[in-house]
C-alpha cells in the first residue's frame, strides 16, 4: 500500500493525476486503473488469435504520455 506522506510513488502518481481517469472514488495514491474502450475484437480468417487495434492504440498513447512525464519501466527483476 502506498502512503501519501513521504512516498516517491505517491509523488509520482500526483504528477500523473491529469493522465489517470478521474473518479471521486479513486484515492490519489491508487496506481491501478482500468479504462474501458468501446470497440470490436477482430480476427484474421487464417488465425485463431484475436486483436483489437483500438485497444493497442490506447496503450501506445498512454505509454507515450508516461514517457513524456519521464516515467520509465521499473525493472523489478534481479539481473
């Protein structure tokens, strides 16, 4: 659990508040969010896999916004 006082995670999330979905119920230190996208899953005739280009676009755009805020991936695995 992230604490608001003296927490680098909370400070980072505060910087990103304009990117995260706005909700009166979302605590400011809540780093997980869901974003609903109305679109259709597609499938190629010769493939068993499904894809959704609109979801992929939203993931790309959010990733670009995070990088613009100088948020990079956090490597939690030991080398």
